[in-house]
C-alpha cells in the first residue's frame, strides 16, 4: 500500500538536529571540531563521497583525515549526530590523476577515487544514487551540496562587489567592506500533476536523455503564489488551461538550490500547443499507460527516477492516494 507522506520522499527530511544555535558560538564549534566523535562528509566538485553497491552510504570521515588537506574552506556545520557534530567539507582543490573527469551532461556517470580513502569509497553524482540512500544520508548530502553550490556562486558581495567571507559555520557570508550579510537562497519551483479525467500531462525538456519524461515544472516568479505559478507555467509550456490547484507536498532539491513544491491541478482544456522554447514535447498519458511506464514496458517513456518527487507523486496518483 502506498501512503502519502511527503516527508518520506528522498531529501524530505530525517529529523536532523541542525544545531543552529552553535553556528554563532565559536567556543562550542571549536569543541565540536576537537571532539573525536565528530565527523565530516566529503564533497568534490558537487559529488559526495559514497560507498556501497545497491545500498549506498554517505561516507563520514574523522576531521583529522588527510583528505581534508584539499579543503577549500573551513568545515560547514550540518548538525549534531551521535556523540559529536557532523560537518561537511569541500575538497575540490584535489585534482585526480589518470581518472575520468566529471561529465557535464544531464547525469554524470563518472566516479572518482581519492588515494587516501578505501577503494570502495567513490565520489558519485548525488542524483545517480539518491534512490539508494537512507533519509539521514539524503538530508546531509542535500544540505551540504546546496550550501557548497551557494558559496561557489555567491563569493562576492552583491552590494559593493568585494569578496565576502564564510561565517556562521558555513550558513552565512559577510562582506568585510560594507558589512552586508548574505544568506543561503532557496528557489521555489512548482512541479505539477495536471490531470484531465483519467489522464496526466507529461513533458520533456530539450537535452533530456531519450525516453525521459516527467511532470511539468517551473520557477515561481516574484509576487506570485504557487497556485498562480502552476497555471501560468502549464499554459506557457503546453497551452493547457488549469483550474483548481491543490498543494500536495514538497522536496528539497539541491540541484543547485530549489524547493520543489508539488501540486495537483485540474485541466480545463485538453488541447496541447507547446512552446518549443520551453519544452520539447508534451502529451496526455492515461492511467493504464502510466502503469506500463512503472512496469518498464512502455514503448516510449522510461520509468521516473526513484527518489524524485515526480516519481512519488505519480506512484501515489496511480494508487489513488492523493485525494
């Protein structure tokens, strides 16, 4: 039986104690860094250090591990875990020798191994392993990846242009010139199950792998509600008019820094006229066809990726668990 609980979707949360009160406490942070029970997860060019085959685990290393000689900044506090604190560190200054470099395509299939860790510890694309990790590892990995992406793209003060500094254990940047404080951003994105009778609207963006289709999605604009964004995005992309819109649930999406807001909209029209600047293709898929998709037998559409909110919404729609 499928149960609708959006906090169980990948990256949906694991009740992590983020220990936010420690971010501005230098003495407590120093004690946490000195605690032998404290650990750090490791990222390299946006990829977490993972281990395992079918079941993946996010690697935690002691803070004294030699790999952190490649750290590009001080440790970022993720939260309290066990008898210590859990940090994250970015070792992107390391340059692998005689190994594949990351693939800039839709999904990076390459893996990299650092010589200071066991042979089964590999830097892997988070989207490629997100369906095989437990909730705590998923929350830690998504949090770290989003923060590192933000630091990389916001190194200079937007008020005066000076180089800013990482403060608050990685949760803030401060400009030493004009004292402007900068905070991590999260971009709201609506992703919508648009139904018309027994059918659901599916589409694909240019450049997606062959056979990959998903629910329509788009960014919420300034001054706009999620419901209005659903109606606007669907009309712009597919020409379909949408009436009633209901909120379903959400998923943090660290690629690079979004919050996916899942919604269900009822289509008022069925004729499709795509905007080729927005999407490559869109069409209606019946419930029976979607069952074939999930079974892997559909002639055109591949099954949705496990771990993504689109997969979660469609699975619950098939099981009549959304109303």
